[in-house]
DNA sequence: TTGAAAGCGCTAACAA
DNA sequence: TTGTTAGCGCTTTCAA
C-alpha cells in the first residue's frame, strides 16, 4: 500500500480510503489510485485490515458433513445471502462427532468470526462455554434445542417424524419399521427415531415397530438397500418402512424392486429430507421437507440483522421452520 | 495474551510459544500457561499471528456450486487431507460464471491464502493475471487445460465422453442423443459435448446424433426428465441417450419408466459422474467415474508438498486422473 | 478532502 | 528456556 501511495503521490491513508466504498475521497483520486494499484498488481490485504478494525468479515459455520444434500442446500443459501452482505463463510465439518465439533469450533473462533452457526443442539460442555463467551451471535440450526445457547433456527426432528408416522398409520399401515444410523453419532437421527417411537406408542403400535440400524451416518443409498435386505430377512411381514433420510429410502425402494416386490403394493417406503430424488424416483417416495434452503436464508437474515444492531447480547431469537409432508406414490394404498 | 502473560507471571513471548506445538518451552510452563488461558477464556487470535508471520493457514478453493455431489466429494477429501496439515479451506462458489469467478478470486486473494485451487481451465484474462502474479501455487482441477496457469489435477472431459460414445456404439446403438446444459456456462459440459461430437464423427454417426439442451447448470433430475420428454417428442426413434451428468440421466430414465418404456429395451441411457445414484438405481445406470475424491486428495497432496518445498515458482505439475467406465444395466443390449 | 501518528495482537530476530 | 524490541499492513483518531 505504501508503494501504491508513493507511486500515486498520495498518502497511504488516501489509498486505504480509495479501496473502501463510500468514504470521503474525490472520485478523481479514487480512480487514479485504483488504476495504479491494478497496474502494480497490488492486492488489498484483508488480514491486516481485519486486525486493525477488529472485523473479520467471516461467519463461521459447522455442519456434520458436506456429503449431504440437505446441509449443502442450507450452506448454499446461507452463503449466497451473506456474501451479499459482504460476509464470507468459514466452513468446517464435524463429521458427526461433538468432540470433533469442539476442536473445530475452537479453530474457527481463532479466526475471529463475527457470528457462528452450528448444526444441531447437542454439544460438549466446553463447546457451550466457548460459544457462550465468544461475544458474538451464536445460531444453532437444524434443531430446536430445549436449552439453546443463544439463537435457534430449526424444526423438531422428533415431531416431524411423528407426523410421518401419523401419515403411515392413516394410510392403514401397522407393522412399521424404522431404518436409521448410529444414534450416538447422529443426534438428529436419534431425535427422529424418538419421534418414531412416540408416534407408534401414541397409536398403540409400539409392539409392532421394528428397528434396523444402518451404520455410521450419513446413511448412504447402499446402506438403505442393505437395511431393506436385512429387514426382509428378519421381519418379512413388515408393511411399511420409514427411513432416516431420503437416500436411504431410495436404496430401500430399489432393493424391493430388484427383488420383484412392489412398492407400495408389497412394501411401503418413506424417507426424510425432501430431496429432489424422492420427487423424481419411480415410484415417487413419500418424504417430509424441512426446507433446508429456508433454514439457510432465515439464518442469514437473522445474522445480518443482529450484526446491524451490534452483534452479541441481544434477545435470543427462536425461529421455527415448519417442515412439509410430501406424500408420494411409495406409501399410497392401492 | 498480555493479560494471560501477566496472570501467569511470564512474558507474552512465552505465552505465544506455549500455544505453538514443538517450540522451546518447558513442559511445566506450557501447561501452566494453557491452563490459565483456558480459565480466563482466552482464545488465540490467528488474524494477528497470520499478519505477523505472513502465513494465513488458508487454501482458497473455488467450485461452480456446492449443489453437486461430485464437487462436494472433491472438496470433502481435499479438506480432510489439508486439515491434517493444519490448513483450512476457504471455499467460494462461482455459480458457473467466469466473471463471478474473477470477483471471487480477488476476494479470496485478499485473505492471503497459501495456495489456490480453481475448478476448470477457462478463466477471464484478469483472473489469469491475478493468479499468475499471486506468488502462490495455483492448481486448476477437474480439467486438463491446454494452456494451464500453473499446476493441473484433472482429466479430459472430452476424451472421457468419447470413451462413453465408444461404449454405446460397441453395444450396437447408432441413433444417439446428447443431453446437456447451456454450454456457455458449463465449460466442462461443453467439453463433454465436444467429446460426444468427436466420438460420433469418428464412428461416422454424426448425422444420426441429436442434441437436447437442458438449461442452466447444474442440470437437475427434473431437467433430465424434461429433456427425455422433449427427446421422445422430437426424435422418437432415438436408441440411446447420453447425459452430461448422472442426476440428469436418472431423471431421463425415470421419465421412460413412467411412460412404460423399458430401459434399456426401448431406450438406453448413460450418465457421467460416477454417482452412487447410478449404481443403486433400478436399472443401474451406465456412467463414467472421474473419481472426484481422488482429484481432491491428489490436489491436497500436491499442495502439501509444494508448500513444504517453499510454495510458488516450482516446476508446474500435471496430474492426470483416469476416469473409469462403469457399465450399468441401462445400456446393456438384451 | 487529505495526511500524520499510533497501534490492532501477535511473532521474527536477537539477546540473555 | 525465557525475555526484549521492532514491526507485519492496515485503520482509527485527530488535525489541517
């Protein structure tokens, strides 16, 4: 910057101002400075600017994995909106581990983000402490924790799954199985399973419920297919299956078709997540859409307004997203 | 840090050292300092450290969109490996626009990344200039540009698609259609289309080739289904379709099945990308796997070794990935 | 509208 | 093993 200033015959301060948007520099000076900077191949150094102004322009985000269309949708809309506000996303993957999440969050906080968004509502004690004293807005998304750290943008995985159980029971299914991943890892998956149990209990069908474990999340299509194979071996009289996610439900559906079983004629299948896959698949698969892009944009909007009003220390908001049931051919009684 | 130093009764330099890994501090002092820091809720400030040491710990990455399983796979493995080396990914989305990419790259360079990875080999002149004079290793991935900026980790989209055409012709198909997105936006899609034309020409079948445009990338499953509908209306005697990506091929396949057309009996379908979807779908879909995770890990490995050897200015490497044809039921002559 | 001085929180370089 | 000094490249603050 000093070099640019010298070449342009102005002070470094003027160069600095020429690179900001609406500061007080004459149009003429600004253009000259920018042109010279471009010629000299000068690239502004945000690191130094951030240090001095104590504003990083970062929003930190942790998601369990990038390998999940739902989370990518959320991050995509979050990112698009925050970029518009001049903020960049600093993304980290916790790999479904709250210990890894703790480590990750510590790393991210060292970059002095202006806000932080975490997925889910279960964290280590130290994570809660780190986030609590970070002095920036904290948003927990994709869940509705009973004891939130600060702000929340999410939905109840449990009651959404109950809604799905209601739908299946309404359609006349009774012997229903749940296919999910390891619940120690995937807390949202665990909540969905809890919702399944609650729904079955409420309908007096808990004794007809079956459970198949699908391994470590994210549950793949292959794991869904394997789970269906296991289900058919263990509980061949099952009438319907609800899977913890759409890819698993799709895998389960193809396994049936491959074996000559009709879906839903011989076996009904439902998923979770509202993926495009479920709407296009043949048969279309019943699912519930938690509107991941809405979670992202609501979160972005919340963060923008919080930062405008001065950041941390404001009344904690709780935005509840209402997932939508999308009935498909895969559970329609023929 | 000053506060921590005072409380611990040491100098700031000692505190600084206590937070580095293998520097010269007595084990006792380090533990005491860390403990006090933890109690005081002190979080190390990377921004300042980066400014002083002129090392950001960032690797910048641009991808067209997060909404594409192939790119997420690449970023996932890239990220996992670089995190191991203490580097964080600074990710940006170009939205398939080289103008947006230019803007994005300028933003990213301001954060002083230690290396930068861009997707594809087509860029604006200014992008090339910015990258050329950034003084850091530059990797272009997912392509094999004829005139690379610096390092390359990728494969030829054109010749990979030619391989697919060979496979279809070998299976006996002649009247073959190509379904792809807008080629102005998606340069990899354009390369694949070129490869299709080259393959058909080589087999003397260009006059029997058909083309259906699927809109702006990334091409969705829905667009694939719509493209199939259009194809059946315009060229009902088509024998096989090759799609620019697997999701589109899946959509096209379901559209056939929905209309009572057998795949491959009445219409053969092939995709591109090696998605799990193609291996699980019923019928399984013929695809070609560019091994996105390998692209990521090869890129990570290249970057690690370049940074170890001092960063920019080293001999430009060109790592070619060999995509694998994965024949599926969707093109198998019955 | 422009400039000079001070300093953001850390580390390189050197000294003890 | 520990401490002192200077300064990374910018912006804040104050003055002209």
